[in-house]
């Protein structure tokens, strides 16, 4: 018998797998897409170079090839996944860069073909909270009325001092404003946070999770900072090394963060990794399954559940 009501595999947190199976009654997988957008902190409108941890692909290292059509990208990945999980359905995930940063007509051209696609159950759009103008919001409202829509916002940290270091080029207040606009339209929001950002303490990282957990969000992704070769972060690390969380520190921190997140918030991710050929540190981050297993073990040892400290 399951110990935690939002899990179907005895996890002690609200797994994304549980959410998807409970809603769609089948296996559902995300297909990462690269629609060729850029970001305001890349093109000079707010900054250049992008967030310092981003590779040239704009956090889309595992998305499709930007030189292929979106349909080709989708087909290539979905065919592989369907071999692994026959009957699988998909979420079309516009992953790379800022996918609402551009003319609404471009956004429509990218999104519309996937709305009524028979094997696609939802659309997920990764963007920035400061790239939600009125025209974009009106279109997202329309999309939300026709299909299941998620918008993913890359907050990373509530601490604006860190935001300056990572060249985020928007403030925590900008995030709150963007979140409020989306929730006013009843659009589901998934927030990304990163543990291990330069010069942050574990207390600061826990504060980010606690604070975000008190907001009107529907899902969260928790990432470990990883350093990719030839990024601005890599240059900073070589010039002025900063503390990188070790494996045990990361696991302990995530377990504490989960304890302060309300049980209704879907946990889409608890770690992340970069492409192994380009990864500088931490090398332990590539063994995602063992990290997740040890998070489970520590939660059992502490008798923790998601939200147990609220």
C-alpha cells in the first residue's frame, strides 16, 4: 500500500509520474523541442551572453536540433520513446531559450501544430517571467482553453544578489509579476530552481524552496548546478572558484527542501545533468538514478514526507 497519496511507487513526494498517470491514465513523456528563439539577456535588449550556466543551446542541450523542423524533432524523439513505452503519449515541450520572446505569430506557428496532435496530451512552454506581454498572455489564455498548457519559469533563486551574478537580468519581483499574470488566467506554472549557485549558502537555497512553496505554483523542478565547458560559469569557476555541493550535501538539502514544499505541488525533477562530454563539475551529477534512490533512502531514514515540516 502506498504511504504517500501522491505517489504510485512508494515515493514520499508528489511525483510527476503519479500526476501524469493519474490524469491521462497512460505513460506520458516530454519531448524537448528547440524552436529557435533567443533571450533578452542574450540579444542585448537586457544583457548579453545569457545566464552564465547556459550553454549555447540555451538550456536546451537535450532538446531537438534547431536546424530540423519542429515536427522532425518531435518525430525523432517520440519514435524512440514509443519503442520503449508502446502506447506512450507526449508533452510537446518548447525547451530551449525563451519561447515567448518574439512575435505572437511566430509563437503561434510553433505551438498550433501540436495542440490537436492525437498523441500529444499537453503543451509546455519554457520562458522568462519578463517575457509575457499582453499579446502573448492573450494567446496563452486561448491555448489554455483548447488544451492542457504549462508554462515553465526559470527563477533559479529568490536572491537578487545571485541573480546579478548569474546574469539573469530579471528580479524576483519580475518573477512574482509574471507568475501572477499567468495564474490570473488559470495557467499551470512549473518553477525551476537551482541548488549550488555561486556563493549561495545551503540556508539561502532552502529559503528559495520555502518561499517558492508558499506561492501559487503547480509544479517545481529542482536542479543541481553543473558547470559546462566554455560557459561563462566555467570562466568564473576558473577565475574565482566557488563551493560546489558534494553529493551528500545535495541529497540532504533536497530532502529538507521537500519537507517544506506543500504536498499538492508536483515535483517534476529533483536533479539534472549536463552532457557528459562537456561536463566540468560535479561529475557525480551524471548518476541521476542513484541520486534519486539515495534521496528516497534519506527520506525513509528521517521519516520525511513532502510537506512534513509545514
